[in-house]
C-alpha cells in the first residue's frame, strides 16, 4: 500500500475543485424539484401577466409594448432569481455543515468561490435557455413576433447572458457569505434586488427622468437588459434610445469582474456564523 | 519531511500536535488561556471537559477553521499559522455537526470531498469504495445521506475524514447521537486506523466514560488545562479510594472528621468527600465515630469524575449547567447527550 505522505502534493489542483463544487450545485438543484418548478414557473407567469396587462394599459406613449418588449427583461429576471437563489445555498451549506468541510480542506478560497458561482451561473443559464427556447417557440408559431435574430446575435446574446449570470451569482455570494439565516436574505431581496431589476429598464422605459432615471443609468443591470434587447429584439442592430452595444458589453463585463473580485475578497474572511 | 518513512513512529518524528501558550477569546469571553501541551504520534488523545471548557474552541483552531490569536500551534511539524495548507493536507476533520451533503448519496459525498483533497479518477473511486467497505456502508452507498440513520451518517462522515489518508484524525464529540454499540464500533475503528495506518487520533468529548478509552486525557476546565495523563495515572492521582458521605450538616461533619482523624475532607456540592488509600478500612471507623451524623456512605474506586473534582473542586455535570453559552443547535445536542452520558457515568 502506498502510504507515504510525500506521494501527495501539498497544493491541490484548483480546477477540479471548481468543477466538483459546480457539479454539486447542479446535482442538488435537479434533486429539488420544487426549485426547478418555482424558478421557471414564476417568470413565465410574470411575463404573461406583465405583457398582457401593460399592453392593454398602453403605458408608453405609442410605444409598442407587447410580449416581445418584456421578453429580455423577463429573461434577466429569470437569471437574477435563479442566480441569487442558487447562492443562498451558501447559507444552507454553512448551517448544514458542508461548508466547514470545504473550509478545512486544502483548497484555495478563490476555487471554492468560483465553484459555487459557476454552479449557480450554470443553473441560471439552463433556465435562461429554456425560456429562450420558449420564446422562439411562441415566435415560431407566429403568436407574436417575439424574436427576430441572426445566428451571430444568438451566440452573442448567450455569451452576454452568461456574463450577466456570473455577475449576479457573484453578487449573491457576496451578500450571502456573511449571513447566518435565509430570512435576512429575503429582506435584501425585497429592498435591494427586486428594485434593482425593476429599475434596469426591464420594466420602466430607459428614458424616465429625475432621480429614477439616474438610478436606472447607474444600475449595471440596465446595460445587461439593454444589451439583450439589441440582440433579441433587433438582431444585434442598435435600438435607438438605449446604450450602445459596446457600452452594454463593457459595463456587463466590468460588473461581472468587479463582483467576482469582491466575492473572492469576502470569501477570505470568516463569518461568525461558523461559530454557532 | 521524512520521505519513505514507515508506519512505526520514532523519536525523531515531530509531535502530532504541539501547542504552546495558545489563547483564544470571543470578544470579552476568554475561551482558552495559556494552553501548552503536545500529542505524540500514534496516540489516541482525548480532550475532556464540560461544555464551555474551551475544547471546541481548541478543536476549531487545530482544524484551521479559526485563526490563532495568541501563542503557537503546529500539527505534524507544520506551523498552523504559516503553513495551513500543509496542515490541512494531512488532517482528517470530523465535525460534531455533520458536514456531509444530505442531498447527495454516500458515495457522491466521498467523490466530491476526495476532489477537494486532490484525488481524482480511478484512484478516487477505488479509495471511496474501500472506505465505504471498511465502514460497512457498501450496500447503502447509493442512498441519499438524508435517508440514512444518524449512526450511518456518522460513518459516512468518518469515511470522508479518512479518505485522503490523513496522518491525524481530529474529531469533535464523535460519539454524539450514537448508541452504545455504534460508539463501541467507533473506538474499534480508532484503534484500527492507529494500528494499520499509524494515524494519530485526537478527539474532544464531554463523556467521562469515553475519555477513559484513550491513551491519554487532557482535562480542560474554563479554558485551562487542569490535568494531562493516562487514565490510570489520573485515577491514581486521586489517592486510592473515594469515599462520599451524605450528611445533614456536611460542614460540621467535615470539621469533626478533620479534628478526630487528621484527614482532609472536602465538601463538594453538599456532599462530603474523602480521597484516601484503603478506603474500606475507614468506612466502619467513620460510621462508628459519627453514627448520628452520617445518612449514607459510599466507597468507590476513583472515576474520572473524581479526578475532575480533585483538580477543579467542582462536580463535572454541575459545571456544565453553569455554562451560559447561547442555545445553539450544538448546545441542544450536547444537552441531550449529556443526560445520556450522565446516566452511564453514574453506574
């Protein structure tokens, strides 16, 4: 039997760690059927209700407000909810003890964080893809001209979706890391994350004035929603009145990078919740 | 570090654990103070103390979960502060609260944790199977952990802790929630990994009868080390036999006994205690001398509880009730097992 300690290197290869933790997130997600159902069902219902309700109300002056208009915003909402709920699991991991086991393993903290974030982002992407497929399906049956995109725009929109997913999961990680209960997370959800989505151009038009407009413009998620609008509603051609495609990419990538760095930094700190 | 070293431990091996002037506080609360001791390689070493004695804090420091505040500690020659990754590599940690993922099967848990320790592919799979077989989990390995009983979950936990073949196994209250048979299996397992793999086992416990199975016991009390020796030597230190007398007025009886026999009785929580050799000879003499003052008198070979009283002046379980830690999940678990343990140690 090879019992010598020296046969095992002291530093553990980091990427298998990232992979195994991300894989675990996916396995856990699919084993919890209610999570699958809830995360997908809720945005579809919202989409149908907002689309139908606001269309009849004619909010914008002469703007075309239909299902297609609300599609990109709803897609971002799916990414937001799924990404955030996926990272809430870090609180459960801590309470159930799994995280302790990871923290005392010879694993770099960034690998632990990245595994968690990529796992959550993968779940968000999967749901986003299902919703996108649904959009195509309804467009294909010519119910409404939901999507009219070129293949290149499709690829670009998928990459942008991934960037947004990673940014939002990392944001979720950032919020959840120091928390010791999921109740606290729900408060953050209502006072911070939901307004962040409402003020991302997904719901209100971009050109609202005053302080509301200012918030919309500094909200990084606005640029994710606008980017997806360019691709999904206009085949990648710029829609007037929205930030340009390159600005959307720049802001979204910066948002993701900043959130990942912040999540990495906070993962190096210890939470008092470990000592309960 | 010694390459190609056999499993026989020699004098040149660094201590499995070496702690020097270690102190830790949570805010105002000083959890451990000025702790110094070392654990020999290949030893089964118990940290014994009531809740709040600081043993769990010490466990957290040694497991690298919390940083060292004062003093130094090293594990297998690696400094905890400067080489935490090297320490983690050789450390198998078993927490009191389960750390296996309930939504995964037993074997999935081992595979995931194996990768955290740099294992992969076929070797990981065969090691996982080997560990599951060793702990008698082979036929349950594909069941979700949440469907397993508490005892089986603890076994998955142990399998996880030993998967990467650590040289030191560190366990926090490992017998919590286990029935006596499972507890006995646990100790058999400790002896097995010590003999076959040369593993040093360090565990915390608040069960006196469990501590007695270890090679050496460190008794902790209010964050300090109050005694450290083999169970036999600790009992011997009590001084022969322990006589316990129940009396109406233990204080004045103690004075009378001290006066008449030149003994030094102690009053511990309303009971009068005497520690002395050849206790059986003293029983009739005491009863004849003070027939009206003694309600009952018992003679016992010293137990670890006697050791604890001897070194701290407090009874073990009462000490625990004085503890005012916030009622966390762990505290509740401990309270439950404490009652269980209380019964067993009272024999």
